[in-house]
């Protein structure tokens, strides 16, 4: 058995840039440029700089004395990215996400969370009718670019295992199936799945029940003729069964865990609050189900980190928005991989991550520093007199 190569004793900003750029160039090879002065690696450095600052391509290109022009980078993206190549982009991003996962992640059964993430869209609805989804109002709009992710948390590090770009009109059951198949095809074993309430549908419940998948799914209290809220009675948590109906998809009977808990309000008083979960092949007590489901809440903090690394753009091209969303997810994976490689805590039993020395802020600063050295950061402002 080949022994793993020990990590380097020191991690520099140049190492961080090289590691990230190598992963992008190896798997996201649909972005390519061989100009007289600037190469593909330079284009990726510009995109990494924009992502590390959560800024625009125009803004970061204006900070350098010898870097590529913003028009050059945009021209390369226009030539390499188009809406009809979203499948190619999605496949490449998914390969990159699981390419360098730690070995221990493949040797154990995983508890994977599935969730939906929306990016606000403010353009004309008819311009990108195929890729803009409707949703609940937030950030001043009801139209969004939507991505779905499968996510796992283990030993203190978070990894995104699969990414799906959601098209308008695509059923949530199709999205969940695609993510599940993607995770299974990567050789990872799933022990239990956790679904956000946005995935609730009769079709998906029927599929999970037929495939004998262990899953926990949050249920909205306003579903059904009388609503699931009608089950929220009494003074104790309990288990029951409920039949979900859909005129097109039929019906399915699913065990439910109805959990009564307490919520502290701002005034300091506590009030009763109900939570309902659909449980498939999970016989745990209701309060235990709630504690198990709480493990998936880390995905929300992951989305906040993704927003810190998403390139801003006003381009009407959906492929650009999806690429920048996928690039942020991939950078988050790079950060976690570097943490695990260099900050493993040696101890008896399983190794865990030593948190603190290499937080996301330092990872982004390392990227900025290395790229500024490549393109020479401008420190003088020339003004016209």
C-alpha cells in the first residue's frame, strides 16, 4: 500500500494560488485562451482575484499595472461560455468537487444534506426565461438563478459533493435524483439524506420510499387542505403517519415526527413551537429526529461563505452567473482541502481539524497577495491636472 505524501511544513500564498489554479485548469478546461501575452492561467487568476474580493472583473483589473484588461477577460468568457454549454460546465464542476476528497471520506457512510440556493435576478424575465426560477420574495425580487447542492460535514470540515443548476420548470424530484445519482456515482456511500422543505413533493417521497433510502425531510406547516398544522396539537412530541396527495403524482403515506419545542422570544418569554419531519427508514424518537436534522444547518453557513466569494456581474448570460456560483463552491472546497492537508491534529484515534490558523479570511488574503505579486499591484494614482 502506497503511503500518503506528508504535507509541506509551511503553506505560502504562492502555494495556495498554485493549488487553486491547478485544480481549475485541470477540470474546468472549457475556459481556454492562448493569446500572445495572456494565457489561460492568467484568466483564472483574474477570476480568482475577483472571487476573493467578491468584486467585479472590471474592479480588480483596474488595480494592476501589468495585468490583463477587463475587456480581454470578458471576451474570453464570451467565447468559452454559452447557455447551451451549461451541461458541460456542470459536469466539469462536479468532477472537480470530488477529485481530491480525503480518503477517509470514501471509507465511511455519509450523512448528506440536500439544499437549494438562490441568486437574485433583476433583469427582464423574457431575456433568460429558460434559467430564471420563481420563488418567495427576497432581496427585492421573486426571480432567481437557482442552484442545488449536496453537502457533507465530517471531522470539522465541510465538503460540497455535487452541484446542480436548476432550470425553469424542472421538478424538485428530478433535481434531487440528479444530485443523489451524482454522489453515488462518485463512489461515496450514503447512510442518510437530509432534505430542505423546498424538496417536499409526492414524486420525490415515492421515489425515496421505492428505493428504500433513509431520509429526513422538513415539512412546511401550511401543506394540505387543513395543513400539517392541524397535527400540531397536544403538549408532547409524537410520531404519526400522513398521506400526501397530488392530482398529477398521486398519493403517498409517510411516517411523520411531530416535535414540540420552545422558542425564546426577544422579550425573554418562551413559547411553544412545532416542527414536522417526514422520516423514511428512521425510527428515532421525535426529539432525536430534530437533533439529527440540526446537523444540516451548517449548509446555511456554507452559503454565507459562498456569497463572500461570488463574483459580481450584470451580464445577461446565465452561464456566467452559474460559473461564478460554481467557482465560489469550488474555492470553498479548495480551502477545506488545504485545511485538512496542513492542519490535521494528530491524536489517538481519528484525526480532526485544528481550527483557527487558516480561516477563510486568510485563505482569500493569500490568494489576493499572490495574484497582486503576479500582476504587480498599482500603488500610484495618476490624475489629470
